[in-house]
C-alpha cells in the first residue's frame, strides 16, 4: 500500500521511532498514547493532543533517514510547522481532524 511520498513501510518506521522514544515527545516530554490506548477520561480532542507524530526536521517528506526524523506530540508538530508549511497537506496537522466545510 503506497502512502504518497512515504515508503511502503512508513507505518513500521514510525512505530519503531515512537517506541524508541518511549512514546514521549522530544520537544516537550509529553508521554503520548500508544496504539489502541483510549482512556475513557479523555475526550476525542484530548486523545488527539496526546498522539505522537513523526516530524521531518528538514521538512522533506521524501527524506526518511533516521537522522532527519523526530517524534513530536501533535501540538509540538503543529508548532514546528506553524511558520513553515513545507510538507503539510490540508488537515494533516489539525488537532481536531478533518472537518466538513459548507
């Protein structure tokens, strides 16, 4: 299954990086949720805030060398992309997911 600019094994790469970081954001230290974790005391929006994502430091989604990748919580990932929109697709970094536009 191709994922656009990402290699076919992107999911495995991302999971391995997140596990190696102990599911912790490298910027703020937030401990994020592991796959399948859905604490009942968190809302959907809060769960998304505790989602760990893989960031390309050089903003090049074609460059998947380990030294160019870092694990960030969704808030920190959004922070790094706020002023530089390099590889963001619409809705990719939204903390609230895709929303219908009327």
